[in-house]
C-alpha cells in the first residue's frame, strides 16, 4: 500500500491539474480609423520604391547624412545601454526556463564526530568518521502551469525589451536627422546673410559715393551702415546655433563634441514624398506599440503565475550516493544508498496573501492594457500631426516663394529709384530688410518641412516590422 501511495498521489494531482483554470492571452482591441484624415487620397505606388525600410534616411539622398546615420548603430552609448538591457532580459528568460528542468546537486562531505555517551541508546563514547558522496535531485512538476507562465512572462518582457531597443534606435536616428537638417538650414541661412552682407557693402559704397558727390545725405550713409552691421551680427549669431547642432550630432555618433567637424553645405532640396499607408499598419510598424503589447502579454502571464499559487505544488526529490565510515570502502556496493519520493505543498492559510497577489497582477494587466491603447492613440496622433504639418507647410512654402519673389522685385525697384534720385534711402533700406526677412522665412519653412518628414518617418516606424521581434 505504501508503494502505491506515491504513484496514486501523482495521478491524483495530474488529474486535478486538468481542472485548473488557464489564463489565456487575448491581445487587447483598439479603435483604428480606416485611413489617416490628412492622407485620405494616398494610393499605393507601383513599384513601391519609396516604401520605408530599415535605412529610411536614405530617402533623402544625402551621402553626408547617410554616413553619420551609419555611425549611430556602432558608437551611440544610449543605444549600447538599451542593447545591454535587452541582453539582461534574454538572460532572465534562460534563467526562468531552467526551472522547467530538474536541479542536480553534488554535495560531498567528510565529518568526524563524537557522540555523547549519555545520549539515549548510546553505548559507546568514541569518535567516528562519516564520509558521504550524495547526488541530490529536485524537480517541481509544473502541473498548474506556474513555471510555464513565468517563462511566458519573461519571454514577453524580453520581447518588449527588444522593441524598446528598436524604439531607442529609431528615436536616435530621427534625432540625428532632425539636427542634421537644422544644421543644413543654418548653413543656408548663413549663406543668405553672407550674400546680403556682400550686397549691403556695395550699397554702402554707392551711398558713400553719392554722399561725396553731394547727392546723398549723411543720414543715408548711416542707414546703410546700420543695415550692413546688423546683418553682419545676424550672420555671426547663426554660428552659435550651428555649433550646438554640430556638438549634438557628435554625441549621437559617440564622439566628443570637439572631435567632429561637418563641412558647410547649405540645404536646397525639398523633402521626399513619404506614403503613410493605412492606420492599422502602425500596429505592426511601431516598435513602441509592440513593446506596450508585449508588456500586456507579460502581465497576463504574471496573472497566470498568481493564479497557479492557489493550487498545491508537487515537488519530486531524490538522492543517491555512497556513505561510509572508513574512506576506503566509500565507493563499494554496500555503501550505496538512495531515496525518492514526492512532496505535496498545500498552503492552507496565508491571510489573503495569494488573493492580494492575484488582484495586484490583474490590476497590472489592466494598467498595461491602458498603456498599450494610449500608445496606439499617440502613434496615430503623431502621424496625423506630421501629415498635417507637411500639407500646411507645403502650401505655406508656395505662398512664401511668391513673397520672396515680390520682395526681391521691390528691392530692385527701390534701388533703381534711389539711383535715379526718385526715392530716399529709407525706401531702399525697408526693401532690403523685407527681402532678407522673407528669404530667411523661406529657409525656416524648408527646415520645418524636412523636420516634419523625418518625424513622419519616425511616426511610421522607420520601416520596422513586428515580425523582427525575437521569438525567444
């Protein structure tokens, strides 16, 4: 009867395990619009040569930008830290999965002891040796799925960490592109200011000659000098912002701020066309959404761990080895021993500790679900923001080009009228200022358009796909 107790207990536990509730994971539902409102007329291009891929910045066709972006994956320290966190998460998965297998310990010992001669059943008061060479095996039968749930939780957490790594990678690449185009915008702004300085120097020379000839007044010369020096100061001031952008780019590619010099190259090209696709695709293309969804899965698995705590734990343990008083006979057959047997641990009372843990796990799952749904909403908003920005800025750029053309015509007319003695230099000064302001505004709009394009590519996931997540 005693021999049948172990198998009977094991069979009973396995039978009852079939009745244990399972916490099945169902991905949370989210509301998805059929199309982006700001991109309703978009149609799929055939062939899709402009579809975003991993190296999405190559759509801009800028070799200097491409060279800088390639260094982010190699040397950026923030990315290295995110990669190390992912490595930690993967190691945790391996550690958790190890609980599915038996633990084997070899614990040899050598003891020399003397028992009391006055202890019960003791007839000899002498010292003796005890040499033991045991192998202990312990294993928890995962009849309720507690360990498998823990493995699932750690695996989902590792996948979330992998998505976090891709989110960091995407953000860093986008940040570099934004800084780069801001720097190129500063180069274009400086080019305009330098050209204006050159033009204003000629205007000052003309005014001085007219003053010496008695045609212009001293006030005209002073106005010409004021416009010239103000523009020179503005040109110098642009260098401050450019230096900061250059230093920021150096940090992003893992170099000291003083170790990077980017040659001047004024920005000229308009941003490329970026198809946004359909909103539902964001669920597969945004690594931050994937990370949030995987954390919901991890929280669901943790709920499974908490639920399994309400059921008994079945431990299987055994030991085998050799024990002998004289060392010479330790490894003989008569010195061998073994033990084996199941242990059932039943928590009869814990003052509500397991119930509290289950409630906490359920609340954590609700929190993760809300975070996931919020991440989806934010993703949709970010894409709509940049689509709207590109549409509006494109319209603004068209209007601004007309304003620049009109300002340049006004300046030409004012200069000709001044040379002919039909206008004061104040009219020329006003026209010069208006032309320069409109030209600089056009550069600012172009920079904002490039930035919006970068942020749109970031919002679309930069060509990443959820299928890139590691399965283990």
